């Protein structure tokens, strides 16, 4: 059983999600506004958050940003559930740190399966503490924390997953499609350009350690085999 927080202002949809997730064995927290959602997220520490973008008080994008900025909630997987289905909206959602994006109207059964997959992946990676050091970079996988030259770097959940995926496969080239598959894990209806966007943001945040993430022209990316500065990097 997991604790699911639903931040949604449509009463009928709240009722449907409440019923179906409880029927699947989960505890459900309901928030009809952004402020209620932020308060419940801090107080009850959910295992997953379903977030609408159109809320009566605070835009869902701001709620997502606030959740990602807080040390208490930044590791909670966020699934955006929105009527906005354009690629640009999905890309913005992922850039803000959402782990998945579901467009209304949607299949409740599919949403249950998506959330179930997210929760299983979270449990699979939380059992054993793993820390890694590579040159100026240090990664604590269990705590979802990253440091460069001893200074902690704030990454979104997707940026962190991308960094770990690259690091764990260092010296091996990973195509954009493979990264999209491995990091996002589901068919989210976005293009491989999203990978490029996230890699650029990740490099920028990592500063000099961003050089460890190398571009392989026409294929994808790889993590450096040595912490020595790369001679060149293609953005």
C-alpha cells in the first residue's frame, strides 16, 4: 500500500480517483487546491503525487516547482494529470521535475498501472544505500543527493535519474531513445529532443563536472571513463 496525494479541483474526478486508488489498496489524500496540496505534501509525506495544472489558487506548475525546491518533498514522484496535451506542455512538466505526464481524458486503469510502475521502481532502488565518487562528483543514490567539489547541487528527480543512468553505464554510449526508455520508463508521448534539453540542464547545474557527460555525435551520450577534464564537449 502507498500513500497517494491527489491535487485536483474537479470534484467528480477527485471522487473517481479516490475510489479507484482506495480499491487498489492505497491510502488517498485529496487536495482541491494548490495550497492544500502543498500543505498535505509537507505534513503527510506521500509516496506519489497526482497533480493537475489548472488549479483555482496556484498554477500547478508553481506547485510542482515548490515541491521540487523543498528538501522534504523533492524526492516524491510527481505525475501531472492535465487537459493540456501539447508537447510543449509535457516538456515543461518534465523540466519542472514531473516523472510522468497523463493527458485528460484518460483511462483510470492505465493511470493505476503507471503509478504502480513508478512505485515499484521507487521501492526497487530504495533498499540498499549506494554512494559513488568520481572526480569532483559525488552521488548518494539512496538520499538522492549530488555534490560537486563538496557543494550540494539541487537536481530534479528526472535530472537525478538521468545522471545515475549515465554514470551506471559509463564508458558505454546510450542512445537518446534508450535514455528516454530507461529514465522515463514509460511511453510519455514526447520526442528524444527532451533528452537533449535535460542533458543540457544537467550539465549546466553540474558546472565543471558537467564535462563528464559527453556527446557522441549522431548517437547519444556517454559518461566519461576518467574524471580528467575532457578536451572538448559538444552541446
